[in-house]
C-alpha cells in the first residue's frame, strides 16, 4: 500500500512523475491498487477542487482509475466535511474501504454514503473505535455490502451486539468478521443477516470459562463460524474442544488462558467435526499432555500452529512422530514453552515448513542447545527462520547441501560464537536471496562476513551489538558487488573511517541506525548526499548529538532528512 503521509507538494506532481520517484510509486500502486487518505491529502485535494486544470495534476502517480480500495486514517472533524471533494478524483466505483477512526466515525459513514463512488461498497472494515447504536444504524445505508469487518471495536450496546434496526437491512452480507471485547454467542446471527455464510469471531477480554461451558450456542454457529478466538481467566484444553466439537467448518481456533488449569479429572475429547477444515491453531498458556497432543495431531490439514507459554507434560518423541498434518504444516511458532524438547526435534518431519519461529525468554527452559540441531536437507520451501534465545553455544541450524533459499533470518540475542554462519551453511549461495537479516548481539568472524557478503538482495540488515573477531564491518560488502540494502542498523558497533566509506557505496540506503558513542563524531562528516541520495532517516543513538553535526547533516541532505536521537 502506498503511504502518502510525507509532505508531498501536489504542485510538483507532474515533474515528479517524470522521474525515478514517480515511476517507483506508479509500480507500487499498480501492484496494490490501494490508497491511504489522511486529513492532509483531503486538504490538498480540497484546495484544488475548483481549479479543473489542477485536478489532472492530482491524478499524479496514482492512476486513480485503477484504485479499488482506500484507507481513511483518523480524518479530523474539519476534513470529514471536506470528503465530498473525493468524488472528482476516482473515475470508478470503490469496492473496499477501511476506516481507522478514533472519533467521529458516524460522520465519516454519513459523508461516505453521500459520495457516489462509495455507494456500492462491497467490503467495509472499521478499526479501533467505539460504535454507538446510531453509528451501527448507518451501516444499513450500504446495501451492496457483502463483507463487513469490525476490528478491535467497542460496541456501545446493552441488549444485542447489533441494533434491531439492522434486521433484514443488509441482505447481501455474506461474511462478517468481528473482533471486540464483548461477543454475543447466544443470539442467532441469521436473525439480523439471513444469508450470512461465514462468521469470524475474536475477543481479547477475559471471560469466565464455566459461563462459556454452560452457554447455549445456536445451531447456526455450527455451520457458519470459521474462526473463534477467546481469552479466559482459566481454561482447559479438553473442555474447550468438547464445547466446540459440533462446529463443522472451523478454520481458525485461538484459545488463551491467563492461569494454567490442570488437565486431571476432565473428560476425554469428543470427535471434532472440523478435523479436516481446521487450518490454524493458536494455544496460549495451556497444559498439553499426551492426550491433547494426539488430538492436535489428528487435524490433517493444519497449516499453522502457534504454542505460547504452554507446558508439555510427559511428552516423548513417539508422540510427535505420529502427526497427521506433517505434509500440510507451513508455519510453526514455539514461544517460551516448557518441556518442548521433543517438539523441537520433530521439526525435521515438517518438509513443507515455510516459517519457523522459536523464542525462549526464560533460559532455564532450554537445558541443552542440541535440541536445535536441525537438518533442513529436505526443507526446500523454508523461507523464514526466527530464533531468540540467549543460552546457545552453537548455531541452531545444521544444513546439508540443499536447495533452501531463505528470505528472512532473525537470530537476535543468541550470543552465538564467531564462525557460526560459516559453519552452518555449506555454501554462501544459500544466503543470496535473503531479504531480511537480523543477527544482533553475537560474534562474527572474517569467514562469516565472507558468507554474508553474498546477501546482495538483502533489504533489511541489523547486526547491532555484534562483536567482530579479527575483522571489520566494511568486509561485509565486497567492492565488486552491488547491494540493494535499504535499511541498516549498526548500533553499538565500533566503526572506523573505512566502514563509513563502505556505507557510502550502498546507493539504495534510506534508513541508517548508528551509535555516536562508538565512533569519532568527525567521521559523520563523511556522510555525503552525492552517495546517499535516497537517505530519509538517520537514527543516532547517543547521550548527546552536537548541534553542529545536526546542522551539517541537514545542510548536506536538506530539511527532509529526519534525524532521531535515542
């Protein structure tokens, strides 16, 4: 999505569109077909609404005729009333609108409905706001609505989630997605929306688990619910799954418990009618015994499993080797779980894994780093590895020669020894497609840097707080190679003049994070716009940034350069 929040001068649009910046925006917009609209953008369009010649300029890089979806972000009261000026911009009906509005949501909905290009909206998303009964009644005006998303909203209602006024009004509504503190699970949603086919429900407010168990859920939920995400004071895995066993089409389940509840003295788990449809499962702060693990492994088509703060009881390698979704799983996340040894060892079985995340905040939960010695020989699709653990004495991945082409590597605060990268990848070519590399607070050797120099396509690079073992930062970039690095963060690293010269050769750099306390401030005067033509943000970590240095940087790069002191 193209962000139009920076101070673009609309009068220079025609000139900009002929240059490289214009072409880059054009490509981005054509790809996404989305447009963010802030109060600033509305003001600029409103200023030019009478001057028909300038209306052509306002089409600038955006190809408005291609726009299918817009985002309205915190439009203030003054500019809500100026929204009618948008009718001159779009040459086709807008199919989807997302509104992120803390206040005046009713006014936005009212004015939106009076603009012709928005009358036939098929998808409407409202985020992070309070909806009163009058606000909800305005939804009835969008008669073509097929998909309604209410995300992180608070409903100012007493009896029903939706006011009775909406009964039978939105006849085309097929998909309803609600994320709110309060969810009404006792009212048949078809009372309001007779033709609804899919219902997605999420609540982050803690609920009484016993009340949920005794709740009489209308049978309509068994057919239409696709997602259910609930948070309880104290929940039990088996009891929860028995309650939802009759749901036939569930695709996404998330259950979170504030307090761990014992698994003893509860019934066995009923047959789950959605065992073939479930795609995503998230479990937070639950006890998982052998019986629970076997239930999870019976979901044949799971694509994503997330375990957070869970405790595995009496688990062994045999249990984790009998998984029925071994071929379908693409995303596995294990965060701060206790006794997770065998699930770590089972990772090798998931041959189609794309995203792997392992986070261990409590080092006492990792007794032996050998748990992480994983052979990714056959994991051809693996794209992202995210690991955070400060008690490792070796690199967590041993990869034989394979066709893996990693896109994202995140290994922060692992305190890995020098040579880890070199020893773990049989060929530096395995790093050639990496787009994001985070390797903070570890050690790097000359051989490591030689391998990392093959990351010519890396856009985001963060090696903050790394220690260089008989080598220097500049050796990360080979003089005969061209790098596409856009963001680089090198906080708490000692830099010399030769290292700064290496930065100057990164012609695509837009963001730099650097520590002034770790270098001679005079080196910063080697930052030149002639080399860093695209630089937008310089983040400086220092107890004090000399005013003279700030003035130099702003005179060199112009007032548009943001300099942040942290």
